């Protein structure tokens, strides 16, 4: 479903602040893979997702999505095929619009829009059911402006919007990091449910090693712009946090020191 070949990225090229963030990344994901990505600050995790989504241009390399070369496609064109959630719950929704209207926009992503009535009766019924599946009681508040919702409710709604059209690829960039522990666990559980039920291909950056082990069928560890560990299947299921720390030390030659990731 996704293939990266020799993807590299350097920021501030030719200046004293030059920093190579990705070093010729090679990566392949099969349809239905749910990959968790871990690594210390500056490892290149978010930059990797940014290259795939088209937020920044690559220095070099090729990105293929479902057999189509998207390397030179702009971000808005890739957004027709890629769903994405960010760490900030406020980024994925339009706060001055209703829940209903936000869902309608997500449903029409990539389509031509005319002057017909905004939300049909059939769509309203559909949105009621999908919002009800969140288990947050929002199905009876479809005309509420999104800006009145909590961070967790907005992130859950953003997740729903990103998967409404079943994207070819779902990118999750620490999408629960800004939430309190209880809300984070709920959104994470909902994420796992939607990805599994819809058999989505997904990549999730996380700072929580336990979550990285428990969720998905594959785990990738990054360090200094390289993929230093790639594990899946039964081997991943049997991992412990101590195993990941040992792998990091073996591959990087240094001790892993990141309180945020260790404590989750």
C-alpha cells in the first residue's frame, strides 16, 4: 500500500543550522498494516509523516501509495487519499461550524461541490449513527459548534472525520499526547477499533512504549533519521519495554534517556 525509497530530508540546507532529519529511508507497508513508530526527540518520526503527507518537499526519494507515485503531488492532492491527525486536537476541525457540518465537509473531501442543500436527510441519519458509535453522547448534539467540545471530544471527532471515507493511509502523529490519561486511553481504544474494523493501513507516532507494543501489528524504532529496528507479528507481541531499550542501545550505541517516553 505504501512504499518509500531513499527518502531524505534536510532542513536549513546550506546554512549554519543545516540539519539532516531523514537519511535515505526505505520502508514498505502492506495493506492493513498498523505500524507504531517510536524514537527520541529529533529522531525524524514526525518528519517522516510530513514527507508522506506532502507537508514539506523531500530532498530526494520516491513515495508510492497504492501503486501511484505521489512524490511530487502537493499536500491538498494527497489529502484525498490520506487521513491525518495531529497532536493538537484543535487542528482537525472547524470550531465555528457544527458537528454535522464538519462531518459533511469530511464526507465531501476530494469531490466537486455544487450549490445543492448542504446536508441531506440521509446524511444526517448516517452521521447520527457514526457519531453514536463513538460512545460520547454527541449524537444528540449534532448542531453544536465544535468549538464548545472538549479536546478529547474534538480529537475523537477528527478521527471519525479522517476515516469517514476510508483513506488509503491514516497518519496519527501523537494524536493522544495532549489529552489527559483517561481521555487518551479512550481515544486510543477508539483508534484501534476503527483501524481494525475498517482494515485501514495506518502509521502512529507515539512516545508511549507500552502503547507502541500493545497496538498494531508492526513496530518501528527511529534514531537520528534512520529506522534502526523493525519488528512485527509474534515477535512484536512478545516484546517488553526492556527489550526496546536494549534494542535502542544496541543500534544507537547510547543509552535511551527520554523520561516522557519511559513514563508514558
